[in-house]
């Protein structure tokens, strides 16, 4: 794998979980960072942590991926500080599982806004610069829920199927431009995402399911991202599915 020394990565949803782990892993491999999330204090804490353990530069941008202007600002700050953007990690997402019959319309809209529009706005903000420089790498974080649907995941899965479709289509469009695209689909990861589920029936279902499936750690997905962006320029890792192993009974 090639070195990431001097590369510049924008990471959305970087204030916790997978996004935080991705930022730390990329910095550990030599990349400079622009961190984007709504929780500015969490971003500053992460920036201080990375700065204390490496020589990489970190720029913090308080932003909401549902606002295209915030992602445009992140790209502009990357250009001002580093002169370029090499990687966009479209990681921000929400998982508000619910049964359709329970009519959580506001949560449906939130998932569409963050999981689909947020990815599109990131692409919108960074693609002109990448095409101009003839290089770049867009990594979209989807989910195994973008490959299969389970009870309560209907809307969430729909958004993650959309992320996969965007990744596939974008990769085909950009195949001769020097800009690469990777779709990464994590399985169950131990993060705070499940803490935001409000549907009591879904929570009860999880409690009674007795699943034998374990959980991945955020670092497992971060390593997958780093692997994809560390490949030689002639290699495009189109898609990766990362699942936890089944627990022994």
C-alpha cells in the first residue's frame, strides 16, 4: 500500500464512532484532515488528540451535511489550508430503525436528508476540484442494510441502497477521469447509532432476538477505508462488505 503522507482527507460525521476512527487511522498513516460534524467540541477534542500523537494538521469545520453550503465551506477550507482535497469520506449517517406502520415520518425524512442528500452534497462540493486536478477518491459509507432488508430497516435500507447506487453510478461516470470511488458496507458496529432509535417495538425486538451475531469495532471499518485509499493509483477498490463473525454457541 502506498503512503498517505501529504494527502488531504475530508471526513464527515467525524465527531464519534466510525468517523472518529477513520480520521484517527488516516492521520496515523500520514494524511492531513478536515473534520466535519455538528458537534464542534467533539471535533476539537479529536483534533487535539490527533495533534498530540502525530505531526498531521487537522482543520475543524462545524457543519451539517444536510446543508450543501457547509460542505462547500469544508472544501474551501481544505483548499485554503492544504491547496487540495485527495479524499472525501462520506461517513455521516443516521440509523433510525422503525416499523412503517408506526409512521415515524420525521425520522424517515431525517434519514433521507442525512444518508442520501448528505452524500450527494459532499460529492457536489468536492467533485469539481477532483476533476480539475485529475485525481481523488470518494469513499461512501453505506451498510449491509444496503444489500438486504430486515424488519424495521425498510426506510434505512432504502437510503443505504441509494448510497450504493450512487457509488456504482459515480464510479462508472468517473472511470476515465483519475477519480476513484469506493463503497464500504459495514455490518453491525458498536457505535452510538442504535441509541437514537425511538421505536419501542424495535427496541423490544432487539432485546428478545437473542442474536448470535457479534459487533465490529469502529476501527475495523476505519482500516477498510485506509486500505481502499492506500492502493496504487491504477487500483480502484469498488466495494467492500465488512461483517462480524458469528459468535460461538
